C-alpha cells in the first residue's frame, strides 16, 4: 500500500507544480490546483511513511520522480526545452532511484 501512496504523492506533487506554472502566467484560478496538489502530495507521502516505507527511499523517489516527470510534461504542455543533456539527467535520476531502492533492500 505504501507504494500506491507514494505514486499518488508523486502525481499530486507534479500536478501542483504544473498548476504553479499556470499561476505564473497570470491564471490565478490555478492557485487552487497548487494548494490541493501539494496538500494531497504531502498527505500521501505521510501515509507512505506511516505504512512503513523508509524516509530516505520515499523522499528520494518522490523528489527524483517529480523532477523527471515535471521536466517531460513541461516539454509537452508548455513547449519548454528538453535537451539531450536534460534527457541524460532523467536517465541518471532513474538509475539513482533504482540504486536507492536496491540499496534499501540490503
């Protein structure tokens, strides 16, 4: 169950961050999306931790996945750049997350 909570926390945080981008362009109505997104994200992260997930694993995966997913979605939603260097960074993030998970299992 902790993994489902973490997945929900990641998606909510990304939604809140993308809403923040909308607010920055003058669309104040998206402020509700920012507040709800972050509130839900932290609540679900709390539930993942309460369900026994280690803090280092949960926070590392949450933060890294959020960065990678936000970068990719920003490319499609806002036409922001996604260079090969950024793509390499995303690959390294995925590798780092896998190493964190593997290390936590030992």
